[in-house]
């Protein structure tokens, strides 16, 4: 998947999560406000109803209605009740709907501005009406004496005050809403990162699995081809056709005769040095075996040959087979030691710590049948063999400016009966 497409999908996923969080918080906030409004209105209805009913049951109110000085007696009482209960108005009327009390004194003695006929018939009213003070939520209760309605008690609270209470509730809710959004966004970001890491890891593993599968197919083909060539070579050797066998090997791997150093008395190591010398000569380079080299027979293990082979291969690749490679190798009763120097580009200081890390390589990867062939294997193998054998491995700069690798391994005792030198 192209990086741009992947980034867009990641961004879309994060935006989707943020949108879901915002939607959930928004819906929750609206529901909370609706519940708060319902609770405030229910509490207001209960409040004005209780005040109106209590006022209508007061003996002083019942006794005063119908008296000549009813307004003078009831107005102070109504104001006292209004202030004590925290409502916006308390109005008491007589049996005809004429006001005996009102927060605005000039309106006392006038008919109420809303229809009071139902209440004067003995019904109770609770609802929202527009009055002289504005739109109010009010409760109207009949005042009775001896079973007859002699007046009404009306108590109300302005809608503007109810809205103010709602606004105050909203202000108290805002920090919680903002906190929920922040936590939701942080949670969405954390989930997005976790999902991205898991998806990236899964994609990496799938890519690696695909590469391993295709690489295995390539290796199976090469193994099959190698087995067929071994059968042919075995047949030539069995038929004692030495020249044909050498020609067949030369058709597979371009080799030329090389001379083994006289002081290297080990067939495998000598053949390896001769082959690498021939390879460098074909490329215009050269392999020099140091004069201090001395290999006694029977002192070279298979691990030592593998170490030398990989260090030489690394040096030849570093010089593109066109440079100079210098080898100093000793194998006696004390130890096996090899130093390989080249005049290649040298070692990158920043990458020196990863040289022996498996899979790490500064060289361009080779592709076969559309599959990248893994690199960074040879030096990792050298490190493992040296560690396993209890030896040492040192890296530095060669006298010619390239790389220098020195590996040592414990001594190998000669096999019995080979007449090894002492």
C-alpha cells in the first residue's frame, strides 16, 4: 500500500474516532441538559404549588377576604410570603377575580389579566401564562370557606429566572463536557496509535512471510539444480574423468588455477586462498599472503576455514574484486589467527557497531526471481563461530585505508598418525 494512502486511511480512522467521541459527548450533554431542565421545572412547579396551597389554607387569608380592609391586611402578608419563598409574585383575589395583592401596588383593585374562571369554579391550574410581569410558570389555587370558593391564590416564577437557572447549570456542566472531550480525544489517539502499531507489525510480518515464502521457492529451485550438478560431477569422478570434471566445475563457477602459499599446509585453506586469489586476479586485483603466515598441518578446524572464507568474501566484495587484499594467517599449537585487510572504502564509524548484526549490510541487495536475497549473513556467522569457539574478533582500519578484521580461535591438536610438525 502506498504511504500516502496509508496515511490517509490512518487520518480517516482517527477522524472517525474523534467524530464518534464528539457525537457521544454531544448527545450525552443534550440529554443531561434536558434532564436538568425537567428537574428544574418539576422543582419549580412543586415550589409554586406548595406556596399557593399553603397560602390558600392560611386562616388569616380566609378571614381577610371579604373584609373592607382586605387589601391592606393581605398585601404585607403576600409580600412576606413572596420574599420568604423566593417566587416572583404572589397574587390573592376575591371571588370576582379582583386583585387584593400584587407586587406592583398600583395594580391592586384591578381584575387579573388572565382567565381565572376555572379556578373560581374550584379547579387548580398549573402552567405557563403571560401576565403583567411577563411569562411565568404559575400555580393558581382556589381559596374556600365552608365549601364555597371565596377567592384565589396565584404564585408564579418568571420564565427568565428558570432559563437563568438552566444557563447556570450549563456553565457548571461545561468543564465536565470539555474534560470528557479531551479524555475522549486522548483515548481515540491512544487507540489509533495502538491500532497503527498492530497493523504495521502485521503488515511487516506479512511482507516478511511473503519474502520468506518466495525465497524458499528460489532456494528449493537452487537446491534441486545443485543436486543435479552433484550427480553429474559424481558420475564424472566415478568414471575417473578428471579433466571433464574440472571443465564441468569451471562451467558452473568461473575459476582459474591459482597457487597456494607454500607455508599454508592445509588443503582446504590452501584451496580457499588459491580460489580467492584467482578471483581477484580476474578482476584486476590481487591477494597477498603475508610472509609471517605459517599454517601447520592438522591445526585448522572447519570453523576456522569458514571464518577465513567469510572474511575473504567480505574483503573481495569491498574492493569489487579489483583491489588488494592482504591475509596473514597462522595456525600452530598455540592458536589459529587470521587477519584480513583490504584497500576498499573502509568502515563507516556510525555503522561499525552493527557490522556483525544479522541482516545488516551496507551493500546493495541482490534480487533473484523477484526476491531480494538476504545479506548481512557472513560477518554474523563469523561472530557466532568465534564466540562459540571461545575466540576473539577485532575490527579496525587497514594500513591501506580499508577495513581490517582479525579473528582468533583456540588451537586444534593434529590428528594422530598425520606426522604433524612440532
